C-alpha cells in the first residue's frame, strides 16, 4: 500500500481545505509531521484512517466529533485519499455524519455520512467500472484489498508507541486481547468451542444412553416385582427369566385340566337346554291356539266391516264428484254477480257473452292507440327531471373546480418536506445493520459480565462439594477396610458356627471338631461388609458427580472470561447504552421510511388526481350546459302533443288506464257467465251417474253409503289383524306337527338350573386358568423383551464410553487443561507462536538500537498459581547476563523496545495478512525520551526501513528532528492558529 495524496476539508482542527502530497514528501523515503502539542499532527493520521475505514483509532474514535467547530455552515466536511493497493490506484472520498444549519428556518439538520470509491488506473476484475457509493461496499472492498482490518492497520501502519509500551508491561490476558485483534485466531477459538460443544453433546448423549439402560433395569425389576441388585445383574436377570418360564409351564398344565372339566359341563348343559327349548315351544303353541279360539266373535265382526267398506269404496268417488260440481256451480253464480256489479254503469251488465266480447274489443283498440303517447308522457317527466339535474350538475361542477384549485395551491411545499424526510430515513436505514450487530454483541457481553460472579460462585461451590465428597469417600473406604479386617479376624468363629458333628470340616476335612473357635466381641458378618461396600460405592459416585460438576463450572467460567476479555459490566453497559441511543435514533428515522414513501407517493398521486379532477369538473360544466339547452327544446315540442291527447282526463295515462279498466271488467263478466253455464251442465251429468252407482253397490241412499265408508288405514289395519290371526293359528299347528316335538307334553319338566350352575363354575375355573397362563406368558415375554433391550443398550454404551473418555481428554488439552502441562489453550498456543515470531523480528532491531545490549525473550511457561502461559515477554540484558521484566526498562529504553516491537509486529502481521506491500508507515511520538546518540541509532534504523521504496512518516514535536529534516510545507490550525510543519 502506498499513499499519494490526502485532502482534508473542515475536518478536526482544519477549517479550510488542506492538501498533503505524499508522493512529493516520500521522494526521499522519510518525512516528518512536526508541531507543538495540539497542532493537529495526529489528525492527519486520523484522516488517513477515516478515509480507508470510516473510523479513527483509539479513544478519538469514540467521540465521533470529526467536523471542525469553526467551519463555515456552507463548507462540507470531506476527506479524499488517493492510494495504490496491490497495483490498483484508487481514490476514496468520505464525509462523516454531522449537524449543519438548516437551509430554511432556524435549527440544525443532520448531514448523512457518505463514501465513494473511484478507480483511477483500470478496473479490477469483479468490480463495477463506475466505482462504489455504498458505505458498506466501500468498507468491504478496502479491507479485502488491504488484507487487514482497521485494528490491524492501526497497529502495523500507524505505530502508536504508547500502546506498545502498555503491551510490554501488560499481563497475559491484556497481551492476548491485542494479539487476537492483530492475528486472526477466531478459527482456533472456534475449534476450542467446537471441541467443548462436541464433548457436551457426547456427554449428554452418553448420559441419555446410561439413563436409558437404568430405565430398562427399572422396568425389568418392575415386571419381575423384585429389587434390582447392585452387583451380579446378568445372573439376576437370567434367574428371573428361568423362573418366569417355569411359571408358564405350570400355568399351562392347570389350564389343560380346567378346560377338560369345562367341556364335560358344557355338553350336559347343551343337552338340557335343547330339551327345555322344545318343551317351551310346545307350551307356547297350545297357549296361542286357546287364545285364538276365544277371539272368534271379534274376528267375524271385523270381516263384515271390511266387506262393506270395499263396496262403499266403489261409489264414494262418484258421490264426491257430484258434491264438488254443486260447489263449483254455486261459486260460478257468485262470481258472475260480482263481475256484473263491478262493471256497473261502464257497460251493459245484462248482455250476453258475444255482446260483451265485442264491446271489450272496441275499447281495447282505443286504449292501444294511446300507448305511444303514454310512453312520451313518461319521457316528458324524465326529461323535465333531467333538465333540473343538469342545472344542478353545472352548479356543482363550478363549485368543485374552485375547491380543487384551492387544494392544489399548498401541495408543492408538502412534497418538498416529504422528500427531505425520506432522504434522511434512507441514510438511517443504511446504518441500522451495523448498529444492530454491535448491539447484539454488547448485549451478549453484558449478559456474560452479569453472569460472571454467579459462575465464579458456582465454581467455588463445586470445589467445596468436591472436597466434601472426597472426604466422605475416604471415610467410607476406611470404614469398609476396617470392617473387612474385623471380618477376617472373626472368620474362624464364622466357619465354626456352621460345623455339624459328623460332617467334614471345609478347612481340614476332619469329621471331629473337638475345640470350636468362639466369636469375639465386634464380629462382622457378610451383610455388614456388603452394606459398607455399597456405602463406599455411593460415596464414590457422589465424588465423581461432584468432580464432573466442578469441571463443568470451570469450563463455563473459562468460556465467560474468554468472551469478556477483561471488560467490565459497567464498560459494556455504557457502550451498549450509547449504541442503543444511536440505534433508537436510526430506527426511528428508518421506521418512518415506509410512512414517508407512502406519504410522498400519496402526495404525488393526490396532486395528479386533483389536477385530473379539476379538468374533469371544467369539462362537466361545459357538457351540462350544452345538454340542458338541447333538452329544453324537445320538452316544449312534446308538451303540445300530450295536451291534445289527454281529453277530459288529467293526462294521457289516466285516460288509457280508464279504458283498460273497462276492458278488464267486460272480459271478466263474460268469463264468469260462461263458467256458470258450464257448471250447471256438469252437475246434471254427475247426479245421474251417482244414482246408477248406488243401485249397483246395494245401497239405498247416500247416507247408508257414508255409514259404510271407512278410512283406508282402518281397512288395512283390520285386514292385517285378520291375516295375523290366520298366520298365528297356522304357525301354532305347524309347531305341534314337528317330528322332534312328538311325545312332549306341556306338563313335562326339565332341570336346567343345576346344569347351568355346574357349567358356570367350570367356565370360571377355566377362564381363571387361561388368565393365569396368559399373565405368566406375558410376563415371561416382557421380561425376555426387556432383557434383550437391556443387553443391546449395554453393548451400545461400551464403545460410547471409550470414545467419550478419549474426546474428554483431548478437549481438556485443546482448552489448556488436563494433561496440558503449560495450561495453554489452542488459541493461546497459536498466539504464543506468533508472539515468538514478533520477538525474533523485534530483537533484530532492538539489538541495533540498544547497541547490542537488549534482546527480547519469549516464554511459554505457565503463569503463577496455575494460570495459563505462553505469552510471556521479557528482556535479556547482555551487560548483566540476566533476563528481567520489560517493566524495569527506563523511559528511553522503553521507547526503543516499543518501537522495535511495533516494527517487528508490523513485519509479522504484514506477512500474516498476505504481505500486502506496506510501502507507507507512520511512527507516532516517543522520540523526546532519547538522547542524541540513541536518536542517531534510531534514525539509522528508520533509514533502513526506506529500503525497497518504503516511505516512513514521523510524528513528533521534538525540535532536533526538525533540525535534521528541512521544512517543506506548513499548515495553520484553525482553532488556535498554531502551525503544523510537514518536512522531508
């Protein structure tokens, strides 16, 4: 990377536009930014950093106040930087976010941040030729081309001596945080986390499998109805299964005997049930025949009633038709009288049907001639209403035109305000993604910081529990060993207690036992010893569980500390509050974007709509007036024709309605008179047919006929009763005629109850035996199934336990625990290797600057009290031959060490990030602590850095450097008037 040209305007202390030509300054490879304290030397470096990354290094970047306070309101704050990276020359232009006075009215408005990248010497592949204008795209492109982040750039290009002096004196954790920023070790941290997460997953999986095996043991014990032993589980399972199989065989034998008894009892019961059923059928048939004999008189009466109803049914229809004809005749006479009354004086009510038809035809023709004029009269009324409506339309259109013109007056100003607000919302939306990501990171950090005391307390509690569990385990083991010794001491008395006269001794084989050993006080038996062993196992399990809990607490605490990296909750909360304030402001603006977009579109649409509506209203006025004049002429001509046609009536419609009413009355009277004549003829025919039908059916009168009539349902019901009685009699006689009922008397008896009782008892006993067999078989099957699952679980767990033990040990090593003697995690190991490279590179320069006296010494030993190591950095003093801490160096020596370390770190980081040609370096302050001789040595080292075309810029207020490098450029600071000199 080589810088060519820097322009700053209204930035920091510089009110106007200042230009620094690095090509001219770097022609000799060395230049100086000189000035008194506060002259703005570091501001030029901040400008370079801001142009590249949009941020400035150190605490100055937290203030975010980059605009010059004394700049004119119309001057824009802007930084432009021309540089070459990897053979590509480009120009970066950035403007920070700042408040500026409003162009209209009082107060201020926010000027949004901007950035652009323009290619000056060809376009690299994959990038747009027109350059980039999005802030995030510019940032990603610059970082990709440089191959380093902003933090790395600030360390390896802008060498701040104060920070490296702190690095020399820092402890392991602080040094580790800085190195992590410079060397991308996140992937190694991810590996550590991956191992921890994998171990947690495998431990949980193993615990689940172990819990599953314990559950299968519990289920087996539950089915076996026995308590599972702590030892000898396979033998216990096999014994239970054998006893269950024997129970099945015994139950099957009992079931076979019970089934034989049941079959015999069921046979006897079936025979007696058959006999009882036959006796029941015989008795039922005799009862049915006796009941039918008693019902004979009633059956004969029903038969006669049904016969008369059938004869009456043939005549009832003719009688009903005659009655209906009489009713129709009466209705026709009444209708004729009504129609004659309605016709009244409008026509001859006593005329015959042909005369009535003729008069109605004449009047109908006259009414038809008036139909066309009726339609014209209706149209005349519609046209008069339309004429009035057109007048109202023209008036309303004139009023609407005036209202729309008034509304259109204020719309341009409203549109301008909406578009300005939308521009601010778009800029806020661009910032949201970065602010939200930072908020998420800080929220997680605050949560970790809040949980740190609890994690530390949890670790202390876990350690206390481990100590207590260890003590308890040792006490239990000691008690078990003591009981074992006591039992061994009393083993002779225990054997003597089981000896029987005449039986051989299990020790010597003799059948004589002249002197038996006697039990002493404190004799321990096998049960007491087993109880002590069980207590020891439980204590050991508790100890193991406590150690696992302590390990988990240590892992959780280490993870928290690694994520926090020394930051306190107050620091994180303060930064989080600041980010949330910015996020709330940006969110509030961004949330209004949709509203502003909609408002802008609505205002634009409203303007177009109002203009369109105003034009439509003006056209409506013209059209309504034209139609109104034309329609008035037609109304006047049609009115004269209608006046002549209405006669003595109110209008043509009234006259036509009168004629139509008379025609309807004449037609109705003719129809009514014709219906009356037809009804009289029909009644005469029906009465003659009725007399003939009564004579054929054997009825003397209509009244006798009506007495014989029965409803169809009644006839059907009586016929069904007669049919059912006949069927029942036939069925009863058919039953008595069956061969299998021959010889059975209704007075016979069958003993069914005793046979049923015996069969029920046998059935109950058989069902009980079957249930017992099924229960035994089900129990044996369940035990076999559970035992198989238990064996499968145990086979599956064994390789998992071996694999987890290996993973657990490896995870501890990767995370700096267990067999890791130096207590170095993988990430710390990588950083230690990088620090060793830095020490080697820095030593080469430090020995030259210190005239061979000092060298850097890297140590990978673990820290005090078992803390992690690998990042130790001391100084070897060749004068005394001792290695001493860097904190013991004097002020000038510390500057030499810091500068050497900064240059060495720059070389290593540049190589680590791909060796992007760092052709421009800046060394910031620290020269005031050197004497003249040492300053000569340092200047020689800086001269060496110019080899290969590299440009080195010095930032200092030391007067001697000003004497060494001639002045070429002076820049006056706006606020104090002090002068910054740029020399080469």
